[in-house]
C-alpha cells in the first residue's frame, strides 16, 4: 500500500492530507508536525489571538479527532532531521526511520532574527510566526509599556496595531525610505502611515536599529540616527526565510525556496513541496507566495498530482491584513508596476489602489473596500484591464467592468 509522508503540519500540510482523503486516496498518510498542537491558523496569531479575542481551540483548522477519523497518522511534537531520497526514507530526531513512496515538504518558513552583534541574544525580543511566539509575547503587552517594532512590513504593522490597541507606547522603525516599501506602492504606504499615526504609533522611516541595549533583558535601543530609546521589549518583523534544510539534505534544488515545477514536484520525482517553503512559476518567473490562499491551493494541487492527476498549478495571488478597524485585501502581484491609480470610496478610509504595468492591470490593494477587491480579483483572473480613467472616475459602475 502506498505511503505518503507529509513533513510540516501547517496550513499546507493539513490541506494536503485532507485533500488526499477527500479525493479518494486509500493508502497510508502520515502528517508530521514539530509543534505540540494540531494544525492551526497563523494569521489570527498577530491579531485576534494576541488581543485575547480568540481562544486557542478556535485556531485549530479541524478538531483533532478529524485526523483519526480520516486515518491520517498525525504525529505532533516530532522533528524530521534528514531525508534520504535514494532509499526514500526520513529520519526523526529520535533516530526512527520512516519509509515513503511520496514525500511532501510543507515545512513553511522561519522568521529572520537579529544577530548577537546588535543585541539579538537579549531577553525581551520577540518574533511573530507561531503559537509559541504569540504565547511568549502576550504577557509583555501591558498598557503604558514601551515596545520597539523593528520592521515596517505587514507583520510589524500588525504587531504595532495590536500593541497600540492594548494601550502600549509604540515606536516603529523602518530602515527603508517608507513602510511597506518592498511590497506596496507609496500610495498604500501613505494610507497606513496615516492610520497608525492616528492611533499614536511613532513611525520612523529611513531609520534602522544600530543595536539593542541591556545586560540580560533589553532595556533600550540605539537607532542609526543616534537616537537612544528606553524600551521594555522589542518585536522583530524583518521578514522570513523559507525552510530549505531538509530539501538541501536530500540534494533537492533550492532557489529562494524549494524549487517546484508547475505540478508542485521538486527536482526529485517522488518529493513535492507546497506553501511558504516552495518557489513556483508565475508568469514565467520564479516566486514564493507567503499566503494562506496559496498554501491551500498549491497543497491541494500537489495532493491530486500525487494521485496521478497531472494537474498544473496556476497561482492566484491574494492576501489580507487586519490593522485596527481596517481590512486590507490584496489581489494579484504588483511586480513591475509602472502606475498606481486611486479610487476613493464614499466613506472615510475606504480606498482601493490599482496597479498597472502600462495598460495591464496587475494588482489591487483594497482598504475597507471588499466590493472593489472582488471586482479587481475577478478582472485580474480573467486577464482583463479596464482603462485607468474608468477606475478613477467616481461615476463608473465598477461591476459593469466585469461584463464581456
């Protein structure tokens, strides 16, 4: 009987295992996770969970009994230390060896941390990637404490929003010229800068961290402009690195993630990858999509292809971020954009930013504007590009743009 082993029990791994069963796979399925808890949602960790608005059990993707009912051998608190692709085995940290017929790597990514040379070894420095990170940070979120957020991407901004809502003094530093510089246009940066400053967050752009100060626990920070701050703790949000060590141990090709073809297969025909760890093809370029939607869709395509369906996976990029009462929804990828066109909504704070490369619509950032997000998403998926003048005209019936 065929045995599929899935390493990594996050959104992608859980989706892959469930899809194998729902598609009728009758072989053995083993899902291995390094954490002690069953597969769970990560996005609420830095939002509702950290605010105390969501219990741990509500994070779980499925009840734990689901895995037993579906005959999925869920092995938690278990680490895989090596992959032997020649003999088609994996080795666990306790030296147990498990054979597979097909292996799926859904191992996610790791947050980048500060080096020891800038004080990264001090206590009181947190990242935000998994449940243990959120649980470790929660006791520090006490009103009137001063937190330094290092990094002005979405993770840093979400952490800043939670801290501000909890009544902390928040300083955020971003070494680049503006927040969200790597992922969004200046128009989107402007929107969120104004939003955070309205909530009392001290945003400092073009300023980096020189080093953190303290003996055992962080007590201060020296910034690159010479400013010295007294702080109670720090949150690092400077990006993630794909987890590629296991792939490298099996001599699998790696290129900003585990390299996969259009079917989710790696350079080894019996090893697959999906989720944040996997690089895939999009419009002829190799990319990695760090999103729940991609983790689910890619993992489900891999499940079908393990079963021999020969199905090509076409990424449909979409993302979201919740900050205060603002819901940002993003459709498409803005890589290579040349122009951004703004459509203002009828109410304050409602806005969508439309990215074009020449005449081609690439992406939409929609702030508190779910209707135009959905319209933009459907237009992008249909490869349709309305004239920018129609986007910016308040009189345009946006839904009519979807008509043939």
